[in-house]
């Protein structure tokens, strides 16, 4: 019995050490990355654009591995350009000081992204009577409500919201369009970022992942 307990403790210790080392390496990589958008790229961005990225840490790596999409992406948010550029997004308290819908500066959001992982897209307006700013204004609505993060990832329940669900809800609220329609064939489809790269509904404005060297 004692041997079993020793083995269990050893395994737990190894897992903890692995996670600590993984997290430390990830933070060091992030600290010295210096990743940013150029002034020319920043000038291309409109209020209401959607930003996608591959973040740091083991959770982001697991998301990318499980989704296995053409572009490596683990998170997304809505860009709001007023006096300053911010990103409204929903994040779990397990990786953020705050739980749920929150904001951070665009500069910080990019710096928290793995190098050459940023993609920025623009929703193709189905109703010319509305502008892209309708997207950012609706994002502020959820921000002001302080909606918590949806740890169950239940897209049918908007009382809690995960990252891609925020964008899904904003577009559905403002334009009556379900961007995941006909894309829900597997249980992972409402997590996938491919819907935001569908050229029927989105234009790709910036894609740093095309700069990656092919192996």
C-alpha cells in the first residue's frame, strides 16, 4: 500500500513539475517575443473587425491540437476603435485575472499572441443600413453586463459566454445571421474558427500565418 501511495505522489509531482516548466517556458517566450502590428497594418483595421490568434500556454496548445484546423488558432475577440484600440473578448478565470467578457488593449492582445499567429477579418455586412460599428457597440453591451465565461461551452445558453460564442451572439443579435449554420456537424464545430474565415461572410484583412515558413 505504501508503495502505491509513493508511486501516486511521484506521478503527481512529475505532472506538477511538467506543468510548471511548461508554463515558465511559455511565459519566457511571451515576454521576449516583441510581437506587434505595424502602423500600416493598424491603419487597415476598422471598428468592429474580428481578431483571431494562437495564444500562449498549455490550454491554447490543447485547443489548437484538438481542433486541428488549417490555421493554428485558439482565441478570438472583437476590435473596438474609439479613442484607443481595444479588444473585447471572453476569457476563463483559469487563465485571466477576470472571468468572462472583458477588454484589453489591442497592443496587449497581440503581444499575448504567438508570433505570426494573428488573423484579422471583417464581417461582410448583409444590411447596408448598419455599419461595422454595430458589432463593437453590441460587444460593449455584453461587456457592460459582465457576462461570465461559459465553462460548459453551451452555445444554446447566452447567460454565460465563451470566446467564439461572443462573436456568434453579436452578429446574430445585430444582423439576424447564424454564422455557425450548417457548420455544426460534430461536437467540436461550434469551437472551430473556420466560420470566421468563410469568405461568404468574412473578408480577411490581415493574415500573419501566411508568413510562416513551410516545414
